[in-house]
C-alpha cells in the first residue's frame, strides 16, 4: 500500500510539474504563432530608413504569458531584447483579465473565462485567481518589475515628461526601449469605478470599455446585445478624461464607439483593428468611424493578423494602412499589432522593417512613414498624458 501511495504521489508531482512548468509554454507556442522566422529581408532603402524611425506599437498582450520579458524568447512575438533589435521605441503592453471560451468575433457572453486556468497554471497570486482587478495589478507589477531589473534598458512611461525624457535618452542610445500600460475591457474594474484610480496608480494610462463580451460599462462588437455605453460607462469615460487617460475603443460595438465619441473632449484611439474597406467583418472599423476618430485627434492602430487585414504578410498590412490613411488622414494612423494576443503574425517584432518596406512600395513618403510607424502615437501620448 505504501508503495502504491508513493507511486501515486510521484505521479501527482510529475503531473503538477507538467501543468505548471510545461503546459503554459506549449499553450502560448500554439496560440502566438510567427509565420516567418528571422532574419527578415528588406530593401537597402527600407533598412536604412527603419533605423531612423521612432517605432511605436499600440497593442501587445505579452504580459499574459509565462515569460520573463528581459529574456529573448523562442516563442511569441515580443520581449525587450527583440523590441530593441527591431528598433521599437515604444510598446503598449495591454492587460487581458477575462476572455470567453470559444472566443469569436460575432457573439460571446461573459459566462466563461479562459484566464482563470491560465492564472493558476502560471502561478499568479491567489487573489488574481478570482479578482479581475488583481489580475490587472499583477500584470502591471510584472512590467514595472521588468523595468526595475533592466539596468535602464526598459522604461515604463507614465507621463508626458517621462516620454520626453526617455526619447532624449534614446537619441543618444538606441539600445533601449520603453512601454506603457493599457487594459482590454473595463470589466477589469471588478464593477467599481473607484478602481480606475487603483489601476492608474499602478501605471495604466489607456483603457478600453469592452473586450470580447458586453459588460456593465458597454457593448462589445463581439457581444450578445452589442449596445452602447451604460450610465456607468459614461461616468467611466468622464473619469478617464479627468485623469488624462487615453480611451481605446478597440473591440467596442458601433453604438459604444458612437457614445464614446459623443462624450469625448480628448483624443480617442483604437489600439488594434482593421478596416472594413480592405477586410469587411464585424471586427473592423467603418469609414464613418475612421473619420470620427480622426476628428478627435486620435490614432487608429492597424493590426497584423488575418482578420484585421485579410492577409498574412506586410503587404496586406500596408494595404490596410493605405486605406485608413485615405479616409482618416496620415496623422491618424499607426501600428496596432495585437502581438502575443493569441494571433498568427507574419513576423515577430524584430521584423517590422518589412512593414517599412511595404509602405515604401505603397508609395508613402519617408515623412509619412515616420508618422505611421510611430510619430502619431508619440504625439498623442506627449500631448495628452498628464
């Protein structure tokens, strides 16, 4: 009997070891796919131009995964060494706190959650197993910890002054990078608008009302009702604007976007999206919303995955950017990769020179490419953060 119990105990330990230390990596490897591995080819002109750019990406979900961002990874799309190699000056790290099972772009409710099991498998603090706010705080703390351990190679941007000081340093040393924090879906507030202050104090500077399902703030483009902002949602937008937080309407229903735009007195962004003009589905933005968001002074981040651009290469991304620029204006379009967000991307973040090359092939000037690849995002953050 003792031998049987010993064997069972050993088997249990092995099973737990696999669950905690093997499964998370395999799950990520299967979900965050890179179609083409480095090195990434580009024309000589694109390679030289890319070195001069201040590249900024408005969306990556890298904090979800069981990787130290200071280490160069063999899976996924983003980490700090790869950001530096790809000449990415500024990366938005967006926090995910709940996603539905069988997630799709048409119809989801909030009755299921993929993140609970992931939080357990990745050994998140016990409080984060049940509290969405604690999940957000855990991810925010992970990013700040990476900055604290980076020896100055990575900075978390929390203010306009932070951004200006960092960019001054980067002009002297291109071997550094920076990030700022956003949140996908205000269900991360755990139902309390007071948690806006809690998350702000943890470094969050951008937040979307909804993600893949409707919540008590508003309707999702992928929800059941797909309604507009609730009264609580309208109050949330006012509180965010008072704190100079950036409102992100990625994943919002058309009605929620309309309601946000009716309230907004500051720039509104879409951190990651496609456009119906080149890829017509419920995930992507109409011409009317492209124009309306540009009128706020905001930026539309074009994604890299197939549902966003109806293609799987830099040319498809550049086509979507070209269309968005034609409708919204070149000062209002940027990059919104959705890296590490359970998507298949053509390149990892070291390969963004391919987008620079594709934009040249689309006939964009070097000035316009500088705006699209990061200048517009930097402008919005500089002018609108506290």
